[in-house]
C-alpha cells in the first residue's frame, strides 16, 4: 500500500484567488483546496479545510504515539476515545 507524502505540509498560494495549495518539503503538491473567494463564509470554510489538511501528518503522528503509549501501558483498552483513535488511524492509513 502506498504511503502518504511525509510531512510537514504547508499552505502556499496559487495563481488563482479561489484556492490554497498544500505542499510538502520535497516540493510535491499534496492538495489544492478551493476557497470560493466570491463568498466570504465559503472562503473562510475553505481556508479552515486547508489548515486541517495541512495538519494531517502531525495529527496522525501524534495520535499514533498516543495510542501506542496507551497500548503499551495497558490503559483504556476499551475506552471509547482510544477506540475512536484506532479507527481514525485505520482510516488515515487505508486499513479501513
């Protein structure tokens, strides 16, 4: 299974006023998020989506560390947030 582009990811500008580019340190393009600049509310939502996408590698790494630590310590095996964390990791890594 293919692995995602390693982080960190950053938000950059595009030549279009209605989009934000998400890129990686290796100069690869990760995503292009449309912000619909014609509508202030849609533009803010588009930028918020871009920030969330940009944070994805960091969020996944932090969640994997947390779940690993809880598993190693035997903490909360059936704890709902830990179960949700495991499901999110599977979703992000294609194990869904």
